[in-house]
C-alpha cells in the first residue's frame, strides 16, 4: 500500500488513538490532533506521528490548526482527513465563540477545518471520513433556526443533532467536491467503550462509565479498526462516497432528515455564515 498523509482529529484518546497505533506499522505519515497536549504527544511518540494541539471549543484554535496542517502537508497535500473529534456533554454550555458546545465541537469545528484544508485535500484527491453515531437516528431532529437547541435542550438531542449534521455535511461534500476527486463518508464506529461521555449529564454516562459498558460495549481497538477500514480503503470500491455506514456496512437505518438535500445545502450555508467562511 502506498503511504498516505493522514490527519486524525480526536486522536489523543479513544478510537482516534487506537487507529493511529494500528496505522503506524504501514508507514503512513500521521498527523494526530488532540485537545490534551500530554496525551496527544504520547500517542505521537508511540506511533511516530506528528502532534498538533487544538481545542475545538475555540474556533480560533481550529483556524490556527488549519494553518499548521497546511504548512505541514507538503506538495502532495493531505490524502485522508478523519474528522473524529467529538463528544456528548452536560448542561447547555456556550463556547468561547458563543455557540452550544456539542454543536460546535462535533460539527462547526470540523466543518471549518475541512473547508480551510480544501486546497490540500483537493490536491491529493482526498478521502474525508466523518465519525458520526447511531444517535443521529435515536435522538435528532435538526432545526436550522435553533441549531443551538435553545428551545428544548437535552444532552442527547444536542449530540444526535450534531451527529446528523455530520451526515448532512458528508452528503454536501460529495455533492460539491466529488467531481474534483474528493470522496466523503460518515460512519457509526460501533458503541465503543471510551471516555467520550465522561463529562455528560446524559443517561449515556451510566452505560459508558458503568458495569453495563464493560459487558455490552466494544473496545477502542475494535472501534479504531473500523475507522482504519475507511482510512485504508479505496473510495467507491471499499466504501461508497456520500453514504452513511454502521461500522463497515452501508445502511438505510438513518434519520429521515439525513436524505434531505435541501436541508444539507441550507445547513452548509448556515454553517459557513456561523464560522465566517466566504
């Protein structure tokens, strides 16, 4: 396999870190991104990767990260961008930028990062892999006039909406850029036993952090393996661009809003306004 330049966000822990460790023996150039400097640098040392630190709850961090990754990319560009950072949080919390934290960290930040890296991605005819969740089907109903969930906030709905936004973003990327060589996919990695629900007031915390999680959830290595399958796969052969997968299987079990092309375009335009993209 030809080595690739691969960016993995959310790589300081969980399936992002597991994927980096699984990819390292193949000789890829790994650019790992995390919020925690110590954890991110540890993953980088273990894998020979290059570490980058950014807090997705601050959009200026995302803009600085994009500039650093552009400088690091080199003439061949970025072959894979794995938008894997995210989480479910507690009570409604505004970010430094004034947006609800779940929506910004899971959707607005990767939306901004991907768009800022688009020249490097197009140059490499890249694959963009967006980690979504089955929560898109269980909890979400996206309202363009209430993306921050002011009217009826719950941690579960905010997370489900953000994961639905990941799928709509994936479909928009395919519609806008597939003709230029970009491929995009969204996937549910499985219900993985990670720290991602540690800060939430949602009942998910009981499952992820308690005894039930040890019985019913898959380990980070298995979740990382599912991410690696997309990273090392061939778009439109291994997986189909613009589609949503449950682990490694394409599925129609998806929120009905996820197939609304008009909603996908409207979300793109609204997101671009929120992050000040021309």
